[in-house]
C-alpha cells in the first residue's frame, strides 16, 4: 500500500489500529474485496502537530491511505460514481471515450450509469484495463462503495429482488477474480452494520472484514492534545481556566466518537460554558442515548442506597458484595462476564441490582427494546448498542426481561433476524477480553426460556436466584424494612400480628409494599397520617388478593431453582432436594400453566 504523501512525514498521524490492519491485509495481496464496518461516521487523524487535521472516512482514505493511487473512486446509489480528484475523473472519462467508440455507446457524454446493475459491467472493463497497465505510473484502482446494504441487504433468498441478486453475484465474482488481485485492484464496502449485508458477503472467505471501533483512551487523549478543537471553536480555547484538564476529559468521554466529542466541546466553548464534570456527564449521556436512538438509558445511582437497604436475600447480598469489592479494587481477572438474576415477579430483582450498582460506583446502562419492524433496523440498532458498550467500559449493563431481549437460535418467521441478534449477543458476551470492562446483569422471571448458550460459564455463568420470604423472620424483616422506607412506625402489637398471622405466607417485597401502602391509606383517610394501627393493617391484609396465577408463580420459582449456579443461594427446602425431583416438579408446573 502506498504511503501518504500529502502531509509531511514529520507531522503525519500514525495509522489507527483498524487502518493498520487494513493496510496489512491490502499489502498481503490475498484479497481484492474488503468490508469496513463499525464507527464509519467518525473523524480520523490525517496529520498532527501544528495545524492538526482530522477528516471523515472518505477524505481519510483519499489523503492518508491512498494518496498515490492511479484512480480512487466512490460509489453509492444516491451520488452515483464520483472521484477523489479531477485528474482521476479525467483519466476515467478518457478511457470511457475509447470504450464508447468500441461499444457504440455515449457514456463519456451522458456520464456513467447511476444504477449499480448497469454500472458494474462498465467498472469491470475499466478494472481489467487498469490491471493490464503494468508499467503505468497510474496503475492501481480502488473503488469504495458506500451504503452497500442498500444494494445487497440481508434478506432471505426468496424475497430478494433480481437487482439485489445481480449485485450480490457481481460482488462475489469480483472478490474471487484473480486479475484484480494481480492487477492491484481493490473494492471496499463501507457500512455501519455488517449484519445488514447479505450473509453470503459477510461470510465469504475471499472478503476481508475490518471493524472500526470507537476511539480508546489514547486516541481520545491524542485528539484533545491536538489544536483541532480550538480551530473549530474559533476563539475560546480548551486550555482556558475553568475547564476539565485533558486527561480527565479524555477519561470521561469514553463511549463517544471523536465527532461526538468535538460536538460536545465546541458547543460548550462557543456558548461560553465551562467543561465541568456535571456538564460533560450530562452531555455524554444525552449524546450516547441519541446515538443509540433512545434504546439505552443511564441509571443514576441512588444516593445513600446500598445492599443494606435490601430485606432478606442474605446469600445473594453476600455474593454481590464480593463482586462489588472486586470491582472497586479492579480485580478484573476474576470478575464474572455476566450475572443472571432470576426470580418470580415482585421478588425485588430491580431494586437489588440498583443497590448493587450504587455500591460498585460504576455507570449503569439499561438496555431497552431495540427490535424494529423495519428491515435491517434491528441489527443496526443492536450493533450501535454493542459498539457503545464495548467502548464505554467499565460499565454495568442491565437487561430486564432478558429472555425476550436476547432471544434464541431457534426463532423463525422473521427472516433470521432473531437468530442473528442472538448470535451477536452470544459473540459479544463470550469475548473474554472484555472481562472487567463490562459486567452484564440479566434479570428474568423465566430463566428456562433463556438459551443454554448464554447460561454457560464465561457468559452468564453466575446465577443468583431470588425467592419470596421463606419463614416468619423474613416476613417480619420485609415489613420492618419497608415500614422504615415508608416512614411508618410498627408497634409491638403489629409485629406480633405479622409474625403469627402472616409468617407462613410466601410474601415478596411488592406484596408487603402493597399491604403497607393500603394500611397507611386507611390511616390517612382517618386523619391519623402515618399513625398506622393494627386495625388498618388487618383490614389491608384481609382485603388483599394476589391476582397472580399460583401455578405460574410456582413455575417461575422452580425455573429459578434449576438455573441456580450455587447451592448456597437456595432456600433450605430446595437445597437438599434431588435434581430429578426438581425436574419432575418443574415439568408438572409447566403442564399446569399450559392448561
């Protein structure tokens, strides 16, 4: 690959890791078709030092990777065929004039066709002509195709149009044409999400794939050290007093592209705002949520909240405290990749994880529903989420209703979208290099519906199930803790009633909270405010009806028991029960729910 000639060697920016990998594959000569995917809409360094310069991907390719190419062309279905320089366009049209004379066409006057199906045969002839110019100084042609997912989208074969099939076959034939490899001809497909492309392209052995990640700490620091942002701000300086120092700013902008960082800082500088911790944190959250199209949201740690505020769940709290200690002391090599938290509805999974996250002191990202009815949108949104999470760490990622979010391999009827989504999640969670940077926490009331691929060791290998109160002491503890939260005073008479009358019930935190709220409501209506008396509580208990199906609750509890990864997390009644007996009870409960 030709070295950059535009910037002087003394100020030329070092190639990003992805560009160095692309150069290695290009110079290897084994491929003529390359797939670039990921953070393609970012800024990339062309030169540093005095008057630093960053540019979008196409100018970066033109000036930094391919400044000496004989012809560098760009194509997308919106703009058609364009050229990196006027000289390259002139060279192409001179060849086109000769082609018209031979083929009796008029492309050099009308311009080349915009439709890819009509343009492709013309380009192939030009590629072969360029490959034959063995002694020419202008030898070497690169074609960069933008938005290739619009040409060959991921779709079932039966639903693909004739134009899409022709484009797919054309690209596959180009990737395996030996004349292209020998003649220094290269084609690049540039897309944000590889999953939006036809699987035959993504998986083809003749096509080399290069992923563009979000910038790491060193790249963000380099960007802030350059004078590029000051050039864009046109007046205010990043080094002015009152702004965060560059080291701190680089650390706090993890998960953002360089373009987003520029937008954040330049907007603040032009508005005369100081880049404080609060401003950067709020802006970063907004930019990430906008980039992920509202499909993720940051959860603020609850001030003063810890696992001490959680009633019962003694074994689960002890294990999570161990994890929190490991996170705070950066013992990354022994941290879990994921924690599965199953339990019947209302058992307090979300509150427990909120308290755990507060003890860890890490940002918490909650993933929402990202599936879309539009073709390719689901994969694009998932890719953006995973790209952001990979660059954001260290972070805790919380997934509620995990069985529905992750899906499984066997889903059908959606053109393979669910299986591709599941495969992307499984690959990401199985990446051991992210251990210590991401802790995934999956909550579900039906862990039995979660694919076994995700529950293996190295993904969600640690399963900490939660259960309803198991005895009178735990019921009293639930009432005591929730009364303190609700600012209700429990008399000895009320506690005795709870112990004797309610101690045998398998109550959850949501059950007890509902009873307490209704009891306090009766006191308020009687003009006694927080003075809850035994009669108020008794009336609330007598009127309370649990609307949930007991068979479904039993199924959820047994599913949590069977998913458990450590016998110490189980209540005594399940701890000594044989596995075969538990499986039989689960099968019986499942049949009862189905009927």
